[in-house]
C-alpha cells in the first residue's frame, strides 16, 4: 500500500484532502456532530464519535482519490474494483449510523422504537464503527493493490512460416 501511496501525484493528495473534508461534512452535519439550526441530537455525541469520524474521513478521502484517473493508466473496471466500491459505500454508510444519534435516526426508530434504539442499537454503534473502518481500509487496500500490480502484456503474435 505504501508503495502505491508514495507514487501518488500532488493532485491526488489534494483530491484526498478535499474528499475527506467533504465526507466529514456530509456525515457530521446531519448527525449533528457539527451544530446547525437544521439538525439536532437528543443524546450528546460519544467521546469516540469525532476521532472515529476523522479516521473514516481520511480513509474515505484516500479511497475516493484512488478513483482519480492517472493519465498514464488505461481505465480498468475489474471485479476487484467493483467490490472495493461496494466496500467503500458500506463503510461510509456504517460510519453514518455509528456516529449518529441512536434515537434521532428515523430508520432505527421505525425498526426498533426509541427504547430499542437505546437498548439495542446504541451499544452496537462502536462495533458498526469498527466494521466501517475495516471495510474502508479493505476497499482502499484493494484499490491500491491494483495500482501497483504488474500489467499483463499480451504475447506478440508468432508467425509459423
């Protein structure tokens, strides 16, 4: 992974930073980690909400930047790329659920009710965040492994005259 990251040009790193900031805002505003007049929380954020959001944001930013085309590369849509994309989406969604207010999430309230959200969902949120980080890290690893893989060159045609 480090070999691929060292080869990234500055524009990819800039894209990673911008994507990480955007990811942070997209998650932190609706989950009311950032106080706005549009969203509120019934239960204050946990001590681990911001650190885990920062970790997820950095991984998501780097993952998003890995999709920035390198002009010297031919586009490739492999099965590993599609799995990495799904892993990135899943990790992002899990981060949203992990750092959000358990009783403010409408999906959780419909599924479990307010008592169930506090009794069942809130204790699981740290595990959701661990799963989110694992998925984002796995997806990033898949993408970076593809960047340093040796390309397969077709054999030249041999004429049997």
